[in-house]
């Protein structure tokens, strides 16, 4: 072991010495930075950590995904994936931060500290699955990670360019051989989810007002590239027109995040009245829908809308199945107030609110038999407990059940095969949405008509140190700096249906401001007033805030 650690340090010093004094922190998004050119040494060290994580889990496969998701093309980052396709255990986030920030002379001792703290057996074999997005910096960073893995004695499964959700899926497949996860390959992934999708759709792709055709904005990232391969399996069950498929700059004026924040259509997609449009982000783990009406007005159907659509459909199936399963929906403070009211009062589905970050939503969703979670930005999925899975699969094979009950359980069982339960997956989520719209015979206008969103606005305030902002109550209440929450409360009282909260970014020194009110003008004013107070009390830098 000592020889391996010594060689790890030697290789690191020669090929990937630490660059500069800047510290970096592992968070919900993993490591992510605007300085992709300075990440080589971080990726080398993450490769080392991935081997230790695999050994700590008895040699189970661990994922290492190189991406900065919805960030601009020059950025990049990396995140680790745990054995069942879930995000890295929070306790190990501290190890990642410690290892990344250790000086070159401390690298060997930092590794040995982790080995000792986790009682890791050095003899255990390690396997790390590596994937990357389409950024120009990704191949070099992947090489640094692979070097770290191999220097540490780990085996590498290099998947090349993949969506982030696909790598999560592959890791889950490898660690669940013989389960319902199927083959850990791109072809196996598409066969599983699309075969189930086509089974739900039947022989009639059209139904009522539903038309089986979508316009797909790929954010010039990996989503469009991979969906193009998926179209070979879809055939005529769903017509998909691909746009922003890699010919332009990644995430620039397109993609799910741009559409959600700017609340406008992306460039690169032709405008067609009332056409159902889908937009994903750079690594295809977020999805939103939108359309342009006959009066050229833009309409957004974000993660809140997707969550309510899916939850409502699942609730109907659960009631018809008569299995007594508990359904719950998980949101963050960014969820539109109207969606929360619709879910709890109309759909009668329990709603929980947790801090921003998929790891928080996923963890909470798993407390239910069936958990639906979506952030407003479009990142989300559906989880099924082991108990729910056994109940549904068993009932789906019980031919003695009444026809309606059997059909409901069969539908639930097939839906589980469409869903990527490991993480938010834009391609899988699109197929779920299309399944529900088809089943209901709805157009996108019918979907939007279920409830009316409260107008809202998001702003960001650049500050000297985001850590001056501390929050509680799922980030809905600001604890520090003193007096800030009191001023927010006073401002909110001046606007009908007003609501606002602030929270620090997890990756950069900015404070995010969210506001909603009865009209868009009021939401805009409230957001600007709250942002001005944040700028004043939290050490704002530069000019007063303006809408993003």
C-alpha cells in the first residue's frame, strides 16, 4: 500500500501538480468551476478518491462524470456516483474537498487518512465508470481522472461521451446484475425505456388532442446526440425534430436553464404555433416544456408542471390498483405557490419541501412508497421503494384481479421500466410526460390549463462572500445577516400573493433571489427590491442587481 501511495504522489507531482492557492469545495454539483483549465489536478485526485470509494463499498462500481451541466461551455466539473446510481454520500463530500485542496506534499497523508477513517481494505479490487460531456475541456480532464484511477490500481470502464443520467444508470446496472436495470450499455438503456414506452402507447400513437410530435432543443450538448441514437428504437411511436444538436455553442441562449431563467424560447428552434417543444440542458438531466401560442406569447411548463402531471397520473393508477401505496411529492422553495396548492388541495397528494439540491429531494422521495420529485428547473424523477416494486410486480401477474385493477397495476409496472429512478433524466422524463399526455388525450394547452402559475422572477446578486447568507426552513427563511429576513417580510407584505426568499449559490459567490406575486410587474418589482436589500446587507459587489 505504501508503495502505491508513494507512486500516486510521484505521478501527481509530475503530471498534475496543484495549480495556485484557490480552494474548491465538493457540493451538490460535485466540483464545478469557471476555470476548467485549472481542474487537471482536481480530476487526478478525484480519480484516486473514486478508487477508495469503490474499495470501501466492497469493489462495487463507482461513477465519475465530467460535466458542468447547464453552465457555459468554458466551465467544467466532476461528480462521483455511488453504487446504486445515487449521488455521493454526504460524508464523502468532506473527503473529496480535503483531497482536492491538499498540497502536493500532503497528498499521501490525505489519502491515508481516508483509508484509516473508512477502514478500507487495500486488497479489494476497484472499478470506476468514467463518462464525459461534449465540452472541449472534457477529454483532457477525463485523461487526468483515468490516470489517477489506474495509478491507484483501479479498473476503468470508459464510456466516453454520455449523458449524466446514462452514467448513473450504467453504474446501477453493473451493481444490480440480474435486476430490472438491464444491460449497462447505451443500447441496453434505450431498449429498456423505449420498449416500455411503446408498450404503454400501444398501436395508436395519437389519442384525442394528443399529437405524437415534439420539437427537441438539445442545448448543443450530449442530449440531442444520444437521442438521435434513441430514435432508432422509437420509430413512429413519437416523432422528434432535433434542434441545437451540437452545431452551436453549448448552453448559449438555449437549453432548459436558459429557458427557465429567461422565460423565453431558445435560439435555433423555429417558432411554430402551439407546437409542443422540449428543452434539455447540456448533460441532459434537466427538462422543461414550452410552446408559442397563436398570438406569439411564450408559455413555460417547468419542473413544477411536470411533477404535477406525473403525480396526478400516478395517483389515479394507485387508487385503481387498490394496493394501498403511499404517494408523495417533494419540492423546493423554488416551486411555484400555485403548483403546491394544486398538488395538495386538488390532487390530494402529500407535499414536502426540502433545501435546493437533488440529493435532498431524492433522499426525501425515498421515504414514500412512490416518490415524485422535481426542482422547478426540471431536474427530477420518480422513485419506487422495494416494497412498492414487489407489490406492483406481484399484482401485475395476478390474473384473478378485476380487469380495471389489473390494468392499473400492469401500467404501473411498465412505467417503472420507462423511469430512470437513479437521477433526473431528461430523455426518460420526456417519455414519461409523453406517456401521460397520450393517456389523457391532452394537448400542451390542456396540460397548462390544470392551474395558473403565479408570475415569478429570479435575480442574482454578486457578493464578496456567499457564506454571509445562512438559511433555515428548507432555505425559505434567512438567518443571517441580521435584519435581512425582517426586511424581506416587510417588502412581501406590499404585494398581493407575494412571496420571496434568498439563498447562497452552492458554487460561486452570488446570492439567488426568488420572488412571486399576483402580476409579472409586481413579481419583478419585489425581486428587485429584495435584491437591493441583499446587495446592501450582504456585501454586494458592483452595480445594483438587474433581471437575469
